[in-house]
C-alpha cells in the first residue's frame, strides 16, 4: 500500500502531493500489498446521505471515553457496506521520528503515534474488506492537522476487515497512524458521518 502525507494548513498539501510518488516507491519495497480496495475515499460519501442505520443502542456523539473502553457506532464504508460496529481503542503508543522515514522529507520532525484498536461487527451486515481510520487528537483537544495514508509495517499495520467480517460478533484488529510536530497525541476520535463529524467520540489515555 502506498504512503501519503499532507498537512491541513498553508501550502503543505500541495508539496506533499508532489512527494507522494516517492513515498509510494519506498513503501512498495517494505510493505506487503494490502487487500484494501482503496484508502480514504469510501467514507467520503457519508455527507451525502447520512450514515448507516444503527442496530440497537449506539454511543452518543461527543462521548468521552478512556483507552480500553468500547463504543458502539453506526458505520458507512460505501453505499453497500454499512452497519453497526463496536470500536475499542486498546492503546495509543508513541513511536520514533525515524519510523516516519518512508514518508520522505515532508515527515521530518514529526513524531508518529500508533492508535491500536479492536473492531467488532455488531449489526451482522456484510462489512468485509471495509477500512476504519481514527484520527489523532492532541493534548488539549485539537486535531493534528496532518493527514496520513499508509502504515508502518510491524509497528502500526492498518488492516482491512477480513472476508468473513459479515456476522455478529466477528472481530479484527487494526491500527491508525497519526503524527505531529507539536503537542503530543493523547487521544483518538471517531468523526465519521454527519452525526459525529462536528461532535466526535473521543478516547484518551
């Protein structure tokens, strides 16, 4: 899977886009190909029609949780991949700047954080090969301002749901990568869909 990095302020996004082919090339040598059909775009359509209907009680928008707590959430990946999942953030671990080498010069000075989680299929719908990403939250509650696509093999492997993630109780584990040049990442947030975009569920250490 290719790697990409961009920042949300200034003209960083434009320069990052120019660097991403090099990052992709370096990643291909170190990271195995993923079964993930695409990166972030499937969840981008959530603003066009709300999110999947919830199955039972779901965690309210704006809920504050601790690492190890479980949240039940409506989830939409594509128009035909939607349902209800439970997410448990199991750890938010600090990495080393050297871990970001595959992302190229744009990542210099950035410290990575590994948001590890367990995902459960609560609604029993077909969510095979769906991909979930949580965003990092800085100490103080702000976002990181950095958008990362990819993973760090062996330290933060972003896994897609397995083929049999189609029944109630099915689970898998995955990791979301966050990075910052400023304050430490101390939390993770779920902000998918209209309901949670302005009022995410947040886990903190």
